[in-house]
C-alpha cells in the first residue's frame, strides 16, 4: 500500500474582472500601500496582509492575484480588494467571478528517486531530463494536465493545475507509475 504524501499548495494565481475602466492614478492615492510606477509596469501592485497576497490591478479592470495558498484564499483576497476599492468610492463589480489560472504545490514521495532510470521508464514523449541543465526531471502529464518536477530527494513540485483535485490525482498517478515500475 502506497503512503499518501502530504501535498502543500504553495501558490494560487487567479484572474478576475472587477470593472471596465479604472483610473489607476486615483486608485493609488486612495489605497494605502498600493504602488504604481507606469514607466516600469502598467498596473498597480497592491499587497494584502490577510490573506497574504499580491494583486495587480490594471486600467482595463482586470486583476491578477498571486500568493494565496488556496482557491478560497484567492477569492477572499480579490473580494477584499473589491471591498477596499468600493469603500474608497470607486465603481467596481460586487462579487466578481474569479478564475484560477495556476496552482503550484509540493509533495514528498518519501523515497529516493533515480531520475535517469525514471526518464527511461516513463518514455521520452512526456519527460525532459537534462541533469546538466536542471537537477529535476520534468514530467508532463496529460490527464490531469499538470507538469511535475521530480527530484532525487523524492520531492515533487506540481504546476499548471486549476484545482487541488488535479494535483492530488497527478501525485497519485506518479506514485502509482513509479511503484508499478519498481522505481520507488
């Protein structure tokens, strides 16, 4: 029986639309801690302490939120940004739709991995392994559509998932494939 590895979501990136045309010069004056330097970046960088996230606010009304540890936290962060803007007198959409674009998570398979043997076993069509370039093996899964980085330590980094269930499925699939091939 394979042990279920602990999976930790490290970062959730999500997008939303909170308005149609936002005046960034006025917003940066109204939001405490907001940063806006249009010569360097076309949006406002707005950091929240709870949940600890960074939201990029663009003139088009689009926002990108990063740094959350869950889909619930990313929704809370965007709703907090919307509430702060509304409190400051800006016209923004209440309860905007939030779309998770990417989740990054880590897991520990609790086994040493021979990446050269794994690369040969899994087949070259879904695997990239060039130890002179990068110490990890890049494994592209089709279902779920996730990219996993495997390291000799047994640590795995999953990226590209849109929901936590996809990460769990990817780690289970990797664990099963490696176990069935006698590689862990």
